[in-house]
C-alpha cells in the first residue's frame, strides 16, 4: 500500500507527501533526520490526513494534484467536506459569482 498524507506543521503550514509506511514516515519527519527538508524547522508535525492507494502511480498523481490546491481546498479534504471541493475549485471570479448567486437565492 501507498499513502498520500498531509502533515500540519507548527508554523500552521501543510506538508504533503507519499510513503509506503505512514507511521514510520511521520516519526521520521518529527525526528528531523534531514536538515534540508521542508518540515525540519516546522516541527513538531501532526498527521491530519491520509488516503491509501494500491498503485504507486495513482498515489503520485494524487499527491501532485493536491499539492497545487489552495489552503481552503486542502482543509476541506482534511475535514472530509467533499461537497465543498467543487466550489473551492472554481477560480476567484466564478467562486464570487457562485457565492452571490447562493446569497440571492
């Protein structure tokens, strides 16, 4: 199994990665084994989301996809608010138009 995961860092940023051992990988991030890593100066980190894949290529594709998401969209995924993802995927202008339409009924 392969896991795409999101860590919440002490500086309130998110780190997204892929691994085949989720427990070990979180421990490695918190141990600070690599001084050049994104999470080294952002420890401690906390695992806030993960999902499993049987195919490594699917896992890599999903990791790349969510790395490009906005913070709001990542937080919707973490909170399992899947119904919010389509609206959060809209560009800013379309999202504002959608929100105005919803407000006006």
